C-alpha cells in the first residue's frame, strides 16, 4: 500500500509538473545555461536560525547567514549576480516550482499554481521524503534532527539515551501524553511527520505568521510546556536562553539539510554540488560553519570530519 501511494504521488507529480506547471516552468524555470545568460541567480529563502537572517524596513535592509554566504559564493563561482527572494514556509516551494504544496494526513497535497520567482531554495531546508517527490536536493551540508524541548521548570526530564534512536523516540513520545506541545505545520516541525497526534499529546499550532525562532519565546511565555525544535534552532536557543530550557530527547531520526532545486534544473544542481566539493576541500565550508554554528561540532563532530567527496 505504501509503495502504491508513493507511485501515485510520483505519477501525480509528473503529470502536474508536465501540464499544470507548463506555463510557469517554460517561462521562468531556468537551468544553468539560462541563468548564466540572465546573469542573476535568485536565492529563495525563509528567514530561519543562522541560515537566513533577513530584516527589511522602510529605511533599513540586512541580509546574512550561512546559506546567504553559501549561495552568494556559488553565484560568484558561476559568474552571475546574487538576488535574494524572501519567502515563507507555506509558499517557499511554490516560488521555486510554480505550484504550492503542503503536507497533510501523511501525504503531500498540491495547492494553487503561482509564479516562479527563484532558482534555488537554501534556508536550512530539511531533506524530507515528501519534499523529495517535488524537488531535487543537493548533497547535504548540515546535520539535523527534531527534538522535544521544554521549559526548565517542566517536570519532564531529559531521557537517558539508550544507544538506539528508535527506542529514544518511543520514550520521548510516551512522556508527552496529555502534555501541551507546540508544533508548526508546513515545516520540519510538522507534527504529522512524526505521528505525534497518536501520542495523546495536546498539539498546539501557532497563529499564522509565527517564525520558527519564536517557538522558544512562546513556551517561555507559557503558551505551551514544550515545543518541537530542530538542531539548528536548539543550538541557538541554548546559547540565547541558558538555564531556561532543556532538551528532553528526539522525536525524529537523524536528518540532513540541503539546498533544493527544480527537477528541471539538473545542471544547476550539479554545479552547486561541484561548488560544495570545492569549498569543502579548500576550507571555506569549515570556516562558514565555525562562523555561524560553532557549537554544532560538539554534537555532530563526526559529520564534519566525513569525506569531502560530494555526491554529484
């Protein structure tokens, strides 16, 4: 049944990518050659953690982050200018493919057609199975996982790791029956991805417009006792609110983050992977990680000492 559902999704994606998106992709869905001719690489990003920090007011604009520097470097390497395209979690895929999508009832759902506005998504995007049916990811370049985080005054206590992540996940899930858990749909913190509605937890979804970096302030404000949080945001939160939160344990397997490309842009993806290999070999990548996520080495040191060879 699972394979049949996956096949149905793949066929639906193929049909929609080839018909419903025909107008937008043929006009705007460029690959490497067209981007070089245009002279601009459009980076779609959702402000998130230290991957993309974007602030714009009437008289001020600021853009920084790991993925901003990464994509700027890539744009320079292929000889084009860099352009940033701001997005939100509910429209970021649509700005790349021309069709909005979201995850509900354990499957992805096609939304409305929209205008293609960019060429690459890079904002600490987690590689998820349902997303891989819609976009092609680059080689991964940052580790992740989703953890349950609680206020320091919560009676919940961090679990003792068993050495088996599946057992650890089950232990964490057993602790949240009747507990308030803040989560966010259309992101890597979507409770549907981890079957959290089956745990007996009281899942609280934030009001529209809340950012991922606002999840910890929400539980500190007593909006909920706990929240889902991924590795990147947890590392930042532990530094920003020392002694005020604690990590209870994992609710997901280990995950990876990567840049996303249209399935009609294989040459662009290939060039990006080549760039990743280059900066891993020349030390640029290591310096970027040290600049934006210095504490990640304490938790995922093995990830950053793996082979520099990138899957092209």
